[in-house]
C-alpha cells in the first residue's frame, strides 16, 4: 500500500523556459486535467508537442489522423502533433486473422455474462500483440521527437492516458448499472470483478492507465540519456487517483469515490513511478481530486466531493475572489434554493454511516454496495435538481477551478519533485487558487 503523501506547500521552482519541450502523452479534451499543465507550459514559453491515439476505420482498423483531423487537433493543442496512432489497450488486437477480445465478448448477454468464460491463452496472445503494437508506435514517436528536441534542453512528459472500457453492447448495459444503477438497476462491482469479462477489463485498464507510463519512460530512454549528457533535464508526470482529502467537519479528511473499478490500475501506475524513481528517473504520479470531465461523467456521484472546496477556499485565506466564486455558484441554483441548503445536504451525506464506512484508505478500492448507490446516486440527482439548468452545474465551475489549481502545482513541483507519488488535496488546491487570484 502506498503511504498517503500529500503536497502541503505551494511549490515555486521552475526549470522550464523558452526552447524547452512539453510533450502531452494523450489527447487533449476541453474539460480534461491536461489543460491545467498546458496553460503553464505555454506561459513558460515551452514548445508544445502532442500525440494522437489515432482513429478506427469502419473495420476497426487503427489509422492515423486525416489532414483535416490533424489540423483541428493541432489548433486545439496549440502545438504540433506526431501523427502515429498511440491507442493503448488490446481490446481490438489479435494475431492476424484471429478473433480480438472484443469479438470474444461481443455476443455476451446481460443474462449470461457472469457465467461466460474466456480463453485466457488466446487473450494473452492478443495482449502481446497490443503491447507490441503500442511499443512499436512509441518507438516511432520517439524517433520523430528526437529531431524536435535540441541538446541541453529540458523536457516535460505529461501522461494523461486512462481508460480501456471495451466497446460492446453488453458492457454499456453493465456499466450503466454498476456506475449509475440503484434500486432494481443496482449491480455490484464485485459481480463484475469476479467474472471473466471483468478480469479482461481490469487487464485492459492496467494496459491503458498504468503500463503506458512505463512504456513512455522506457521508450524515451535514448532522448533522456542524450539530454542528460548535454545538460538538460527530463521529467515525467502522470495523473493518478487514490481518493482525496476534502474538508469534512472542519478538517481535511481522506475520502473516495466508490465503484472505482480502475483503482488497481491507478495503484499500478504509482508503482511504475516508484520503480522509475528508484532508478534516478524523476517520474511523479499526482493523485488528483474528483472532477467532472469527458472521462469521469460516467461515474455518477463522483462530483459530490467537489462542494466542500467552496469552504476550503474560505478557510485557506480566500478574499473577494473566493466570495465571487460563492456568488457564481449561487447564481446557478434555482430560485428559492440556497447554496447553504446545498452544502447542508452534502454535510448530511458525508455524515451518513454508509459514506463513513467507505473512508477506509487501506481497503481501497472497495466494492460498492446497494446502500452506497442509493445514497450517492440519489444525492447526486437531488443536487442536480437544485440547479436552474442541468447543463450548467456548480460542479462544472468547481471542476474548472480544481483543474486550474492543479496546473501550477504540478508544473512547479515537477521542477524539483519531492516524491514519486503526491496527492493534491483540497487544501493545497484552495491555497494555490487563492494565491493566483489574491
Ligand atoms: N476526472 C477525474 O476525476 C480524475 C481524477 C484524478 C485523476 N484523473 C486522471 O486524469 C487523467 C486525465 O483524465 P481526465 O479526467 O482529465 O479526462 P480526459 O477525458 O480529458 O482524458 C483522458 C485521457 O485518456 C486518453 N485515453 C483514453 N483512452 C485511451 C486509450 N485507449 N489509449 C490511449 N489513451 C487513451 C485520452 O486520449 C485522454 O488524454 C487520467 O489519467 C485520469 O484517470 C481524473
């Protein structure tokens, strides 16, 4: 188990400057965490380079971006993109002419999936094909990068990859139950994890979310050696999740979103950073708070831990700017509903024994339960209904603030990182935001 190692002070260092290179290892989406880091890299005058995961054609064959797609992606990133598809995972890989894991599970049904068995020797062959494909593509990307990075410059590799849910109908239905279902529609995470389908998905999570960080570190060894030999420095970061300390009863306490089936993969990611660190490579996983993004919207209730950030902003010396954030949140609520009512609902939710029983760091990631789903998904729905517009929520605003706060924290800490695994909790994020806007 990783010791809980929060970042407690705002880091000030910065080794990155104009001419240095920032490489985003994952695609950039509008609300994604990576935006926080990109803003810092841009402000520091760094050259920004991105990659693509590629796209699938109508036969599911992985392809590079078309010229038009590439131009759009580069405009969105504000930098060049190396157009070699870096889709991770092996759900659509197989030895030539054989069935992919997705083919194997495509016919599973909601009735039978828990008893359906998979051919693990075949899955292993598919995994090997997927891993080799990804590593070969990393080698190509690094080959192109070589020519784009001058001797003696500093490089910041930011890994954002997470995912691995195979696209099959049956899993859409299962995911709707596991992450969104309550009452009759509830399904336990344990049912999934005990099934062959679940085991396959966990293997794919490991590949996408954790092993890609390893392949990045290994694949960039030649660049690392060259730059270090010429006076440059190289850093690696990745986004982790392992619960977050938020303000509960006036104190920062660790809590977590539950039904986090990716938890094992995120702990594997931490171990990748620790192993690299032990070899003298500066790789840091930043365990970040729950926010709403394209990737997390499936986890209904994940956003509930965001609300106490409003109180943290005040506790950490927030002034007029923090008051403005409170007011902006008030403006999103329906007439006759106060932010105080909403925060009281969150207090009651967090004080509930069901929620308390999940605040168990050593046992993370725990299986969900019907009681948890009822409470969490029910509270999420009630709070959404307190808004004027379901499409404009307090948690949109708070997610953007958290993302903004993590940018400078990660960027500056990475100049001289204290450890391979660091938590960015609500205390330090509130401090950073107040200091940016004070
Ligand atoms: N949203 C949260 O609450 C939260 C909390 C802590 C950590 N994180 C982590 O932050 C990182 C960025 O996520 P985000 O929430 O900002 O969402 P996002 O959707 O913006 O980013 C997801 C990233 O994963 C990449 N990706 C997805 N499937 C992939 C695949 N098969 N192969 C290669 N890359 C793939 C995408 O290209 C993208 O860069 C992830 O590692 C995520 O786990 C998110």
